[in-house]
C-alpha cells in the first residue's frame, strides 16, 4: 500500500463527511481538540472544516514543539551561538522562534554566529567529527517523535568518543501537557472539550497506554489519528460515536503505524539516555511538572547546559501575547477556522485580508529594491582593446581586486569576457550608456537583482536567471522586451571560468529571448563581502498596441490559467543547496516567456487582462497580490494545478506547500471567460507552455481573498506567504 493516495480519496472523504453529518446530534455541540500541530495542518491543508457540520468545533491545542518552547530556552541557544563560539545546529523550525527582545537564531546567524539548519541530529554529529577543533552543539527539540533520533546520536557520540559534541535537551512530553490543559480549566468542572484527536507520530513511539490514565481521569475519549485527510475525518467520526454513546476510550485509528505497546526499541533508547525533569517551562503555559526530559547521568558529559554553564531564566511572555489562552483552547487564533475566514462578514475582513498598511509596506519594499538596484553602480566605459600583456587565464585564473579598480585589468575583463559574449551594435558604442533608436510604442522598463546559491543548478544558472527574469518582467507588462543592461558585483577569488560560463549563459538566454544586452557595469568586492556573484539587470521594451494588462484588471467571470508546473525552481535550488539528493531529478524552469506573452497578446488583445510571473512567494502569493490589486476574489481548483510529481514528493517530504514555492519560467494568465480555451491552445502551442492548464476563476465575492477547492472537496483559504518557507519537523 502507498499509505498516501488511498487516504486522499475524494469520494471516500465526501462519504465520511456525509456520515458525520448523519450521525451528529443537531441539538448539541461537539468540541474536539486536535493536540498535534500536524493535525491542525491537515484540517487547514485539505479544507476539512468546510466539510464538517457547523456544530463540530475543532479546537487547536499546543501540539507544536517549537511554538511551546519558552523564551528562556531560546535565549540559552542564542547565548551559545553568539557568546560561546560554538557551531549551533538545530531543525529549521527553530530558526524563527523569538527569544528576548524578538531575537531569533536567524538574526544571530546574520550577526555572524555559526548557526546551521540540519535535517537530522546525525548531521550535527557528523559536523563535529569533521571539525574536531570546533565545539558543535545540537539544540534538540520536539515531543516523543524526535527524541529517539537524539538518543541514537548520543549513543553514537559516546561510543565514538566525540568530545566536541553536546546537546541542549528541550524534548517535551505529550501526556503531561494534555493533563495540564484539562487542569487549567478546573479539576471539578465539566471538561471543556468532548474528546481529543491524539497525535500520530508521538503515538508511534509511546503507543496507546500513556493515554489510558488520562482517559480514566477525565472521562473523555482519545482517538489516535494519522496525518491524511481520511484519517482525520474517520477519527472525528469515531469521536462523534463515542460522544453520542457516552463512552470514553482510547481508540487507535492509525493502527497501520501505531502498535498498542509503541516502539519498544525507541522507548528503550529513551529510557537509557534521558531522565524526567522535575518541571519544565512551556511558552504560554508556565512550568509544568514532569513534562520534559534531560540527559541521564550516563550521558552527562554530552550535556551542553553543564559543559557551557548555561542557566535557563524564566522569562515572562509578552503581556500582549495570547499564546497561553490559545494553547489551552480558551481562545481561537485571530486567523481562526477556515469556515469563519471564508464566510466572514465584510466588517471582519480586516483580520485576514490585505491590510492597507501591509500593501503600503509591500510597495515601499519594491520601490526600495528598485532604487537600490539602480544605485548599485554607474557604467564604466568599455575601453577599446589594448595590447594586453597576456590574455585572461580563463581556465585557471581568479578575479582579484584589480579587476574592479577601473584600470587596465578592468578594461581587459570587460573586453575579453563581457563585450565578447554580448557583442552588438549598441554595446560597441563604448559609452557610459547606450544610445538607441526611438521606440515605436510606449516604453516599458523593469529592473531586477539576482542572488542565488548555488550559482549553477539543474536547468539553469544565475546568468540565465538574470536575463530571463528581467525579460519576463517586461513581457508581463504587455511589452516586447528589446534591451537589457547588466551590472555584476563579483567577489574577489571567483574563478574566471565561472564568470565566463555565467556570461556566456546570459548571451545564449538573450539570443533565445531576442534581446540585446547593451550596457553594463562591473564591481569587485573583497573576499568575504559577497557571495561569489550578484547580478543586477534592467530591461527596456515597447508596449504591444491594443493591449492593457495589469494586476488591477482582473474581473469577475475571468478564467485563471498557468503555463506549466508550479514550484520547479524553488525545489531545485533547495535540493542542491542543502544536498538533499532526491531520487527523482528536479530541474529549474528558468526560461524566457516573451514568446508566450506576445502570442497571447497578438491573438487576444484586450481580452487578456492579467499577466504575472509567480516568482518569489509562488502561485499563492502572486494570486493574492492580483486579488488585492483588482479587489476581486480568486478561487482555484487544487486538482487542476499542475505540479511535477518530483516536486510534489519533495514538498511532502519537507513539509512545504508547492503553491508557495518560487518559479522562474511560468506565467499566471487571466483572460475573459470566452477567450480561455483559445488562450490555453495558444500557450500549449508555444515553447515552455506544453503543460498549461486552467486552474480557477475570478469572482466578486469577498474581494482580496484567494481560496482553493482541495483535492478531497473541502475549501481552504490560500493566504499570503508569511515568511521564507523552511522544512518542518512538525
């Protein structure tokens, strides 16, 4: 069995939803808490609340081990990273969790601290073994799910006598938190919930037994639930049936992964390497007795708290923070249930729609980015070729500071690398700029800055990315791109061959797009002050007559198309940067799209309303921008959105949503309804458009919102990207 596809069957999901509606008592309310953050994600990801009857309320519990980590523990990690001179390793989830004063590990890294995101504690141990002169600390977090991997690494470190490796243990215990939540509402009062959706991965380790004491004490059912939509719907049905029958039992819906007795090997490892703490602070909940683990005496030598003399201070939560009340189920998050968000009154829309200030900040950021790009440098004269002492060593040479000094070495670099590759009439003028003929139509200009690591990736490189990105920015404005400028910020030490390969790639991309690179500039920065190579480009084109495309032009009734699969570029970069080595080859979609835009606009004219390239922030964020600018609502169909199987698998593995992953060779096209099929045919006939699809439509309801009908028939909000997507452990 695949254990995924069969638990995402739409017909079975709708049948289960019908069964739930048939069995609930319309005269009562059902209140169920999903303890695990993964279950909250399932509810949101698949739009399950939209399928449930109105009298079933899902209450979000404290099941994210990152969210419940207190400020004091984060401060300990920050102290290690900033003041103890260690290499601090942790899961990506931890990087944004704020300590005192809003400080985070991301900010510490930006200040120069050696903070590493790892996918496993074994990565941290390997790093320690490879760097014996460096103290490496693993900041261990998580419920019982992530505790066994930490235990295994501790055993390996002791067996191999890795003296420069240690652990800050912040592993917490699930049943203790469940009991505290109930106690916080009063021991002698009727329980505020009717049942609990029990965690899946935690239960795969601890089994069913730890919940039996809880059920006996509080007389409410616990149903251990898997992480697929059918798991959740079936578990809710099981809870409804227990509630209706007045029962309180532990049931195991996730029996395919959770044995009754748990994972005995994992439990034995935990017992050997850890002991129960007397108490532990939880963010929003305070100190809870017997709710966390510490290293056992046998592994005290690997306890970073002892090794570095770390002291945890109880730091009070921000007074304005409602985290505790939310974790206890006393309040719902402001961005609460999807049903409420999708069907809210217009007066409440300020809570979840695009705030005016947010839009203003977005615009200011874009304006600032454009200003900075234009001010990076001024063009250096392209000098006529001199008799240089020797040609540049393309094969073995490196860039040094003389290449940026403006003298002979700079001139030689320009002549032998840039001018040679970009050769055209306008560049040959050798001025500080390019004098070009007057445009026939309205001028359209765009600029962009390009920073990517690695510089070369499957399907492209920073040079091709720079050209295609700017070409596409001009093209989606309804223009024909004609000319580009290119500025290069080169870090001292970059191999000349690397630069040549990038420049040649740019030349090829420009040739493919039918544009000329007519002017540019080169600067060299000292080693350590760059990231190899940055490229800034500007593009100039002329507007195609008879067209009027804009993010403000989407109208109710319009049809939304995309030109191909989503998320290819972002997953490619992440995979190569982090060395993930997925079996299925993922390749960036970096490509010039002006051929598609010109074909569409030539054939359909004003019937094309919006053209956008969903780059950073992906499809979801770009659709939100359009919805906000046009003051319309956009609804998409998940099953219609094309996603490469390798990208879908990678996102499943990393806990990412492909709707938010960057693209560099795809378009969003919004056209009049009567032009949608013609537009689809035109796109599919073009290079880079063979996988085009109709994915949704525009409505007048709830302006500014984007929603999605999920693959199992639920409806969910597709919000803006809130931050850079990171792999999750929960």
